[in-house]
C-alpha cells in the first residue's frame, strides 16, 4: 500500500470503530493479530471492541496525529465518552471522560497484523473518581 492508501485505510478503520461497524473488521485485520505482543483472534478483538462500546456507548476516537511510514501507522488519539457500566475496572459515576491513546500498527497484505496501544489510564481514573 502507498502512504496515502495506508493513511486512508486507517481513517476508514477509525470511522468503522466510531460507527460500531465491527462486522466489517475482516477488511482491516487478519484472522489473527499480534496485539501488544500477544496473538489474538480477530473475533476476540471484535469482542473487546464491543465490551468497550457496551460500557461506553458514546465512546469516540478522534485522531489528533497520524504518521505513516512504510508498512507502519502511528496515531495519537483523544478518546471521549461517558461510561454507563464498569469499564477497565472502574465504576461509572455519570462523569464523561477524555483521555489520550497512542496506537501503533504494522500492516501486512493490506490488513493489520501487529497492533500496540496505550491509553492514559491515570487520567481516566482521575476523571471517574470525580
């Protein structure tokens, strides 16, 4: 994929997540991906997305920075939403949250093969603690 194609691919992936169109994830990820160093079936990855969006129905990913180099994508995102169920071990308080996420990907044969992500859990905890 060219740099522009890979950039468009990632934009479509984030749009898919924001629209909850997880049934199309096979267009974006191999049957098995390496997530933070651990092999994960795509179906399990989709189930994790659904757990996040069930707990935070209005969860929204907004790309702040996007860098594409070769077969790698790096993104800095701002995630927002209001948890309605326990999420990441934290009870909902009615408070909305906004926190940073950093994600890195390696694309192989037109789909994600390796994925790494980190979120600012400290900010999330502070916001939910009130």
